């Protein structure tokens, strides 16, 4: 995957590119939480996980949120899958039961490849980035086998992620 997206890094090196070890599929973003919330959220994720099987999804297609003219995030797409949608729904519902706000936006599964800081790229670089994205013809199957509660520690060197709780998907 990193090799396939190298042309993007080459045309826009000033973006905050995510290292391969930190690539992940976010099912629910909880924001900053107190440390004691982790055990409660972890238990809820385990309750959800036992009701779901591992999901095979296909990666492919590069895009940007909201778009390549004003990107905040450059992403690698995850093909929609009803099993993944149901997993997302159940995680949202479990989080809502714990008092977290429901995300009412449509679920758009993706892997974040880069974050775009304001003024990190000029108009020509953004055009080159969009052109390079259209030239990437990459697909790969990925197996979602667990729901992990992640903590991100932000620093000037980028985000570092730590698994606080892991809930393997069951055999429902």
C-alpha cells in the first residue's frame, strides 16, 4: 500500500503523511476522554465484538475530505460492506449507551493517508496531488478482525497510537 501511494508523497511532501504502522480504519471517534473511561468503553466493545464475525473489505481509490481543492485529509477508500456498516452501527449504539454523542454523518470508511495543515500545499501542489491520486490503481483485501480502542498521542513528529483495549470479533 505504501509503495502504491508513493507518487502522492512525492508530489506533496509537506503534508503530514501517516506512517504505515499507524494506518487504521476508524469506526468511531471518541475524542479526548479521561483514563477511567477506557475500561467501560473496552467492555462495551467486547460486547459488540462477540456478535460480529471478521469482515473482509477491499481497499482502493484515493480521495480527500472535503475534496482536493480544499483537502484536510487524504484517504484510501474502503469499499462499503453491509457487515462493516452493521459493525459501525453497533459500535455507535454502544457508545451512545455510554453517553457519547451519536455521529449522524454517513459512515465513510477509509484509511487516513495524510493530514493537510493550512497552507501546507499551494494550488499547483493540490492539482498535482489530485492528478496523482487519479493515477493510482491499487486494490487490496483487508480483514477487520478486532475492534481496538486506540489512544492517539499528538506530537510535533505526528500522532502515535496505542491500543488501550482490543476486542476480537467473534463467530456469531
